[in-house]
């Protein structure tokens, strides 16, 4: 039965195919009726057409069923209802024909509902496959991202306790990014993303400025949120946030014509800045992720505080999470140069 259901048409059905099915089913019905005619004295004029209407309606569409009912009914009435082979219907013949058409119309309505249900099931199945494929892709990318974060954390940690603390914070930042993406219909505002990334830190030490209408593409949000979290973590350990008087200024703006967004991070009133001796997760993420996204990004260690500048397009990448997952893998690769 399942293999038969696979042949039922969905969505658009070619009109010519439906009419061809109608002609074939009408001919078959008439031939069967002619074969049993010697065994029947009178009656059963239209009975053999009902399976034909059902088959034509299911496999050829509504108009195929209508053609089968009209053509088959007229031919059966002409051939079998007395006077046979004459266009002279009696009152009984007309009544039988109208009754047949009424029953046929009900069958056609039923088959039309069957096609509506099948169309919706086909649409739902296609949507489910798309969602399943997207979910599989996202889960794979998330696993890759988590593996990269874990690997990088343990590579650059001095002891297990430090690694555990850093890993917990980074995974928490990743969780907040996913929660923000799930709550957003499409794109995320820079203001919300920065605010969520800085939740674990003292808000009084940050100054945020920029229009609330500026957005971040979803595919770019993970990388940007991890970067901001990493900058804040480093600032709390070594930079401006390590001192009560330290401040971090974050501002962003968008070029209306090009849709290019510029985001700036600047630390002030912190301890003297020293060029790091090794490349950390944030620097590698910055170099790998934002380059693959087509964004411009840089970190400079100015005497009065670290400055990070990111420029990206609000168009973003569509259809996958390549920037976050691929860049995280690149971020774990060994690097000989410092930023």
C-alpha cells in the first residue's frame, strides 16, 4: 500500500496527465460493463464508474475526476440506459444520471480533501527535513565550537583550577549567545549582544554608546559575543577592569550607505599595558573568525589601554554557522606571531 501512496500526486498536477487518466479509467469501466452486460438484464449502469472516479480523482486530480464523471456518465447513459444508443433519455434515465453525478460529486469532494491533506503533509515533511538538516548542521558546529574552546582553554591554562574557571566562563558566554539568538526573530542588535556578553562583569565600569537600531547577523553573533567576553575577561585579569577606577568604553556606529558597522573597545585608567608574550584565545578568534567573515578586526596595545576595533557588514553570511565553528577550530591552531 505504501508504494501505491507514493504515486499519488502532490502540489501541481499536469492537466494533460489527469485527462489521460480520466480517458483510460472511463474506457476500462465501459469495457468491464460491456463484459458483464450479458449477465445483467437491467441496471448497474453507472456502478463501474465509481472506482474510476476515485482512481482518476486520486491520481489525476480534481479535474480528472470531473472529466471521468461527466464523460463516463454520458457514455454509460447513451450506451446502456434504454433506449440504448439513442440520445433520448426518459425521466427515469435522467433521474439515474443526475443521481450518479451527485454521488460522483461527493466522491470528487472527498478526493479533493485527500489532495489538500497530502499537499500539507508534503509541505510539512519538506519543512521537517529542512529543520532537521539545519539542526544537524548547527549541532555539529556547536560541538566543534565547544571542542575548540575546551582545547584552547586547557592549552593556555597554567593549572586545572584556572582551566576550569575559564572554561566555565566561556561556555556560559556561549550559552548566553545561543539564548539571545533563539529569542531573536532574525538579527540581533549590537546593544543587546554587548549587554548579554558583559552580564558577568560590573556594569558600572562600562560606558556603552551607539544606536539601538544597529544589528548583528545571527551567523556573526557567536564570534562577536565570544570576542567581547574574552576582552572583558582579559580586562578583568590584566587591564582596566582589574582596578576600581578602570573604565571600558564601547561604542558602535553604522555607515548608512554601505551598511558597514564599526565597533570600538577602549580601556582607560587601567594598569600600564604590556604586550602579551603569547597569543590568547581572543586574539586567535579575532584573527580567524573575523577574517573569514569578511570583517576587519584588530587589537592594539596602546600605553593607556587596550583598543580593539571591529568592522563588519550587517548583511552577514546566510544559511550556516561557518564563521563561529570554523574560526574556533582555527583559533586552537598554534600561532607563532603575536597580535
